[in-house]
C-alpha cells in the first residue's frame, strides 16, 4: 500500500478508499 501512503501524504483523508490504511497513514504522516 505504498501508493496509498504517498497519496495520503499529498492529500490526507481525501481518498475514496476510506479504509483503515488511509487513516493510519494520515495519522502517521
């Protein structure tokens, strides 16, 4: 899920996935 992490860095909590990965990446970034 590297792509998700990168995308979250650019636009945190703005992905259509809305999964736990996005939340975790957003909190970490």
